[in-house]
């Protein structure tokens, strides 16, 4: 309604993207973004919690206002290559962390906390918008604020632009660090000029984008930058309830030879304790030990803290939503159930329909409907073929014609067939080269015919297990 489009036309657009959807279906964020791009509509995602929602056991608990306390902001550093992202993260890690006197951060666990004026900031240790967006694609929005690093001697470059778009798509505030101001050829004003072209109007130019000129290399203005992060965080009123069972996101995970599965969890809400029962995606476990970024053993981890956790039965996936459950058996059951589902989905991925083994799949109950895409040289043939094909349906198998079109079988047809487990019939038309390539990769069955009865005969035989092996 908001974009003034009829459901049918959206369904057609989705088909063209290879997605079969009905009007009641939920779409993931990637698909929505593609759809919006097609329609030239700008989308703003309030919070990308699709995976979180689907992975959360039980309803989301809404914390009472009086239980909510301010929490540190979680920050990702983005920008073009060589503009100084790593240097900036390094200098903050080396000099602005609580344990810097005691030898500093010894371990890379995926995130660390810096401190300015006794206030904490959590930095995601992997710079760049790729990791950020990969997380978002999995439904995990962890970042509250983006620091956009722009080298003053280079200005806005392609990845700067990408980073701006990705941060905007996530709906998070951007703070610009105009870096390398120590360089003789630095032109911070030019950077500001360029920023305006992307809708980021610097404060001193009357806009609301905070720009801080810095030199990561010479440690100039780093505290000012961090203070701005705190200021923005305070304006955003980022809050969490430390007195509840923890929820978070896996930001890194691996199998350690000596220690078993190790996962870094960024706590989004609540407090994680040693001994807690955890569920993350298809795996569960009990927190055996936790370590902070200094390699220190900790017993508690509160909102916005990142901790390395030992005790998972299996390695969870980065991006997994993590939840503490009171009931260990429930966690185990849910993990097992999800594992089974995942395996099933993987099997189905491989088991694409083909006429060859259609009968077998029908017998095994894997296929209850046969989806067909018809491409033909003229509309008349499509209508004739479609009507006859649908009539082939039996009690065991219904025949659906999910898409038809005049013209050669193309890549989009194959993608659609792959996404909806369909076979393609080309009537007096052939697949083009791209279609053939994708069909081979995706294992999509394409059949071409010149006579209608031959096509019908094949489908009928295939359904009855009588199809002769393909010549
Ligand atoms: P990244 O690719 O964005 O992570 O960039 P790096 O942090 O690896 O920096 C790229 C290069 O720029 C390195 O040679 C850094 O030493 C240099 N560099 C980073 N920050 C500054 C700075 O503030 N001033 C100067 N002169 N060089 C810098």
C-alpha cells in the first residue's frame, strides 16, 4: 500500500528475481533490497532481526523502562582501502583500553572495548562494510554507529560510497573521521564538500553530520573522535537490561584444537554468566569459561561486552543469534530439531526434480507437486500445453505451471526453476547459453519439444515411472 503497488505485480517482480512468493509470505532482507532496487524505492530497515526473530525461543521479552540502563555503543569502522581503518583501530586498541597499562589487548577475539572519560565503546575489530553487511544479510544487526574513515588526501572513493550506502541502509548514524590530516596534501575541506554530495552535510556547514579531522598515524584528535562517538551514543539512548538472561550474536567462531568450539559472543541484552545454558543456531552448550579481550577469565559479561565462550557442543555460525535458556533439555532438543531441519533442507537442495527420477521422488513422498515453467515460440502453444499439463495431475501429484513466457529459455527461467524446484519445458524454443550453464550448475532439468503430445507423454510417463532414459 505504501508504495502503491498491487500484490500481483510484486509477485511478478519477485518471479523475475527467481523468488516464488505468495501474498502472505515473509521475505528476507536481501530479497526486499533487490525488490526495492527494481522498483527504484529506497528502503529503510528499522532493525534487521529476521533471523533473530525466527531463532528466538519464546516471545521477545520487553524490558520495563526502569530496568533499562545505558549501555556502551557498538561501533564498526568503515571506509575505502588504505584510508586508515586498521591504523585507527590499532591506535585505539593500543592506547585507549582499560588494560593498556597491563600489557594491553593480547588477543583478537573480534571486538574490544575502549574507554574515554570513563565511558566505554565497543569496537568491532574487523573493519569494512563487507563483514558488516554479511552479518546484516544473516539478520544480525550489531552495529549502532559507523565511523566512516576518509583519507583527507584522497577523498571519497568507491568503497567510501559503498560504506555510506550500507550504513544508511542499516539506518545507523555515521560519524566521519577525516584521516591523514598530518599529510601536506591533506584537503579536509574538499572531503566535506564531497560528503555533501552523499547527503552527509557537516555540522559546521549547517548539517548534522559530525566530522572529526584526525591523524590515526600521529594520534591526533583520537580522543575527540571517541568523545563524539559517546555523544552520538547518548543521543541514541542505547539501553539494555543487565538483569536478565543474556541474548547476543556470535561474531566469530572456530574449532580450537585444545579448547574445542570457541565462539565470541557480543552481548546485546542481559548478562551472560559462567554455567549458563546457551542455544545458538543449531548448536547448544553450557558456558564452561569466558575470556575477555585481555585473555582474562571472566564470570560475567554484560550488555555490549564481547566475550570468548567455551562450552558449545559444536561450532556455531557467525551471525547466529545466541540465547540463554533456563532449561538445558529444551536447548538440546531445539538444537537437535534445527539440525535435522537443516539437514533436510540440504538434502532438498540437492534433490531437484527431474523427469528421470520424478517417479522415485513421488514414491518417496518427496514430491507432491510438479512445478513446470513453459517457454514457447508463440502464446497459443503455451495455452494449449498449459491446459493439458494441468490435467495430468493425479491424486498423488498436482501439476502447477508456475511461469510461462514467449521466447528462449533464459537464465532467469532457470533461476526461478531452481528456486522453486521446477522443470522447464521449451516448446519450439531452446535454452540460451547462459541458461544452459546455470542449469548445469543448479541441476535444473530443461526439456525441449516440437510436438505437444510428446511433451505430455513424457510428463505422464515420468509421473508413472515409465519414462525411458533420456537419449
Ligand atoms: P585500511 O586499508 O583502511 O585499513 O588502511 P591502513 O590502516 O592499513 O592504512 C593504510 C596506510 O595509510 C598505511 O601505510 C598507514 O600507515 C597509512 N596511514 C593511516 N593513517 C594515517 C594517517 O593518519 N596519516 C598518515 N600520514 N598515514 C596514515
